[in-house]
């Protein structure tokens, strides 16, 4: 239910969701009329000065302080204000004369954003399919949605509706899709928005133009069926029985990429039960609103494979279509036995429990967290501890910004951005400067507190990767080691602990634990992947049912992750030359061979986690330089530098579009040079010891010109990507990479003024 505040007195009144007797009818011009009595209208906005981000040992959650006294007792921090787009009231800093002055100004600002536990946080939005899962989980579990959350969710989605057609895409910069539009339209209805609001009418028209919800991709069809807006017959099969396959089978799910594995795990449980939540007025209304066809006459099974072309990034293969046909027409009606289904459900349920236990219900990411919540609700019933705990944990991924409330891609960016913040100071040669010591010590203390100290319980039974000594991308609770997150955190810890005057928080054994875990990450190709070494063949992509993403079924070879690992190993080897020296040497040689092989004929590398060739080429050049291969000594390095230089724009910057990631072809962004991308290109060139200072100077000048008087850089186009098609925001990259580029330049050319 949604709790609504009466505007007159600010009191909170509960309106049971869907319990109104309103009836929505479609008029001949396709607009909808809702007959009275109406639900109370949502407030237009909340008081943005009442939001606070609470940091509990790296767990970040948002509070709205309705009580004046509470608000006065807990003032907004600089970080809160920055996240919310409020003025920080910071003074102008002396105008930089040299790049190092710009570094100092940048750090002066960035220091203010450090959180009490020592880390940096930020919005981590972009994907438009995450918030729906959370709101659906609330709705299904009948979790009250306070008016301030409902209001800010409405505001966020309103702000992020496509400026022309009013729909929503897969991510914030993308064109409207059936996936984005249908899911977010439902969110708005569930938080209490009227269907006849003009922006809802517009969004609905776009949805209908794209074919309506019968043309949604698999994940949307799944959620709509759980909600009872669609019938289960429209959902392509997600058989839990696949989890009973022996491990040696090449398609067994333990071989899949961890994200797809965890999503399909809980999805298969719910699919198997064909469970649907209670039918309410709003659900009945949505049946009228989302479809082009008359709801009662829809051929649900006939639309299993209907999908709008804009959503169909990765069309289903003939193999998957055949498997789906078999499962729907032969397996389900004739061969599926109750006992086998129950056995599969029981095993899936156990794996869900293990995931919940290993992450204290935070789960891998908000997609599977929302689905696991529903699994527990179905299985354990309303009010069960598992459901309450899940609902509480869903908060970890929610975020508030000036546009409203949204959902982050993970439960934060804490470890990752903190590691880069430390390294940026290091690259500027400022680690020993006492001015930055308190900030750096706090950051070190954070990484100390977030190192994972134990492997998962029953690691082999739940197919988890070794993680002792590792760091996750976000925090320890989530606890999923990622090869490059371990590496970047480890590098930062070593760099600080080897600098005179820093506390020795991690003893050698803890460093060795991290190294032992890192050394488990190499693929047969020599490369490293993200969460686990590759466990299955690329051919598994033929079973990619998600349609909207590419490269999702297994782990791949990533230049970014591989670079992070070998640079961490090199740094470690410098201080502990005896420890597993042989393994490290072999590991590094194999990674380098991979990197050379992965270079595109044009000289760049494809980036999987940042946009795109610019990002990955920066890493590859770092790898090459770590073994002494630079512009003048290596043809690979030279070719890569020439590639980067050929993309430099007249103003000295670089500007690559997310389209590069989708198309695997370098594509310029329409909105001009980007600070972060310019920093990436410059860092790459400097690693390669590019001989001509002129292009570097021009790029550095652009970064300095874009810096604000208070030391800040403003948000520009989106920076990150996953699965080729979905973009994601890395707010702190606005600081860490420009500072690093400026710092590297300043160390290399201390006399250069640039201005
Ligand atoms: C398709 C599904 C399940 C979507 C949920 C979103 C996740 C898959 C995304 C959101 C954030 C995300 C891009 C992330 C990564 C993997 C995929 C994530 C978790 C990793 C850990 C991969 C390795 C990268 O170098 C890096 C560390 C930057 C990212 C961080 C975020």
C-alpha cells in the first residue's frame, strides 16, 4: 500500500493499494478515464533538505526526516547535498596555475564527499529495469510505500521519461523500449500515479505504438505475469529442473555468468509455481492500459516470442526457440512429473537460501534481490523473517538525487571508488603530503574493514568462487569478489601501507590471502574475467533468453580486469619478491599474450565496463607499460597511441558514444568532448610515454578549463556499460580520473603550466 500525505497538514494517511473502487475505462481516442472515487493524489515533491544518506560501516541507505527536530539534530552533510544537487556553499579556490593546482582543488572538493566510514559513495544509476523489481517486490509483499518514496519515484521516472515520446529505455540515454516503458509505467501506477496524468497518457501511447506489453522481452513478461497483469502462458520457460543437471553437462547453470545464474535461479522457482499475486483494482486496470489487444482475447501463448524490434538486441537463437517449443509443447504437458518438479524447486530454494545467507540478504544485485524476496514470500509467507529481512535489504540499492528516487546497479560503489580515489592521490605524488593524510588514512581504514576474511560457507555446493582476502565492488556484506575490485583495492592498500607514516592495518598474511585468491582467476586464454574464471563455452550464448543484453551467459576475457590483476601482481611482487614468484611470472606473461591478441586491427581494445575503446585502451596501455612496452619500444603500444590520437578532437578532448559498445565500432558522442573520456585517453598515452607533449597539453587544458571554481567537475554523458547494451553512471569518475590524469601529467612535466 501507498501511504499518502494530506497536503493540508502533512500527516500521513494510509491508502490500501488497489483497494479503491475506481474503474478505468478506455475512450475511443485511446485516453483513459478513471471514475471516482480517485486515489488521493501524490504530493508533487518532497522537501529535498530532509533527505539524509546514512552510512553504517559502508551500508548506505536513505532516510527522510519528517520531524523538524530530527532534521535539525542531523544536518545534511556535504555528500548529501552533492548527491541531491544542492549548493554546497563552498568558496571559490585560487585559480590553478599548473595541473598540480587543479589536482589540489579537485581533491579539496572531493575530500568533502568522503563518507564517515572512509569511503566514497554515489548514485549508480542508468539501467531502467532495476527500480521496477524493487517496487514490484514491495507491492507483492504488501510493503507500505511511504508517500515521500512514492513521490520521489514518480519524480525520477518523470524526469527520466524520453523527452520526445515519453517512454523509457533500457537505460537513461537509450530510446524507448517496451521493456523500459511497460515496467516503469507499472511502477508509476503501483506507487499511486493516475493513468490520466498527461505524462502517463504519453507513455502509454508510446507503449502501444511499440506493440504494447505483448511485445515485451522475457524479463518483463515474467514480472507482468507475477503481478497478474499478463498470463503465465506468455512467458518462455524457465525450468528449475535445469538445476538438477550434473555438473559435467556443458550447459549446466553453474557454468553461467553469475548474474544470469542468480536471476534465473529465483525466476525458475517462481515460474515453476506459476505464482501470481493477489488480483486488485490496479492490476485489473493495468490489464486495460498496457495492451493494444483486448485483454480477454489475447492469445498469450501465441505472444511468447513476440518482441518489439527495439527490444530485440540479442534475438533468440534457433536452439533456444526449439528448446522453448519442446518445453512448452512436450515437456510441460506430458513429461514433467510432480516429483521431479518438487525436487528441482527444493534444490533451487536451497540455493536461494545460500545466496541470502552468504550476503546477509543483500544478494548479488537488486535484480536477484527483488526476485529472492518474492521467492521467500511465496515459500515462507507474509511476515516471515526472510521476507522482512529482504525488504529491509532492498533499501541498500535505493538512491535519492535531485531528480528523485532511483535504484543503483548494485548496493553501491564503495570499495571501487575508494580504491581509485587513493590511487589518484598517489599518481599525483601527494601521498606523503600531510594535507591529504587524514583522508587517506580513513580510506585505508575503510578498505581494511571491507576485506572479505572468509570463503563462503559451503562454497563448492553453491558454486561460489574462492574469496578469502578479496574485496567486492561495493562492500563486504555483498561479498562477491571481482578480479579487478580485489586488484584495485589491494594496490591501494599496498601503496598506502608502503608509504612512510601510514598505519599497517593489513598484515602480510591478509595480503597473501588476496594474492592467493587473485591467482585463481586466470582463464585458459590467459585473460581474467569478472567474478569467476570462465566456466562454460561462448556457445552458451545460444541459450541467452534475455533478448535485451548481449554477452551475458558466461564470463568473457576482459582487458580491464586482466590489467588490474597483473598490475596488482606486479606491485605485490615488488615488495614481496619471494611469494609465489613463479606463479606470478607465468600469470603475467599469459595475460600479456592475451592483451596483444585482443587488440583490434585499428589499434584499440573493446571495453566491456566503460565506454568503450577509450576505456579499454587505457588499461591495455597500462598493461603493456607494466612490462616496459611503450610507444617507442612496442608496436602494440604505438598502434594503440596512434589510434587514440586519431580520435582526439580539435578542442583537445575525447568523446566516445555508448553506441560503440553496442556496435563494437568506435562512434563519436553527439555532445562533444567528455572530461572523463579525455582523462582515460591521456592516462593511456602517458602510460605509453607518448613522446609528443602537445596533444597531452591540449587534453589537460580541456580538463582544467572544465573544472569549476570550487574544484568540482560537473556531470556529463554516461561513462559505464555492461552486457554491451546497458549503460551505467559512475559519478565519482568525474573526480578520480581527471585528478589521476592531471597528477600523472604534473609528475611527468612538473614545469608545465598549461594555462
Ligand atoms: C543483467 C543483470 C542481472 C543486471 C544487473 C546489473 C548488473 C549485471 C551490473 C550492474 C553493475 C555492474 C555493471 C558491475 C559489474 C558487473 C555487472 C554489474 C554488476 C562489474 C563488477 C564487472 C567488472 C568491472 O570492471 C566493474 C568492477 C567496473 C563492474 C562494476 C559493476
